[in-house]
């Protein structure tokens, strides 16, 4: 399953985690921090995250991207594609 994510929606900690919880259908107990993000991403299966508008991203996004890439390296069922131009 492909899930499109907009990097512009991940500019602050609160905004990023609220957005990701909604888009990735994380459980109610999702902790809304980078450790919780990593744990939830490692539980996904057969998911490709396609991130757009990276060129317009603000500071917190880069922390999120690093966590996504690390989770993809450790979870064979997750891939991350970065497309900065759409």
C-alpha cells in the first residue's frame, strides 16, 4: 500500500505527529514523539511512504525523515520514497 505524505505538514513536533497519526492510522496510545514514531513504523507491513514537497519542509520534518529511513532499514515491510518536487 502506498501512502502519500506532505512534508509541509510536518514542520513542528505537534503538527507532524498529529498528521502522521491520522495518515498512518496509528493507535490511540501513540505517544507523539520520535521514539513512538519509530516503534509504530516498525510494525507496518507492505507499506511504501511517498513523501512530497520536501523542498518546502521546515525543521522538524528532517528529524521525522531520519526516523522513517531508520525504520525502513530495520523493517523489510516498509519503504520510504522521497520526492521533493511534487
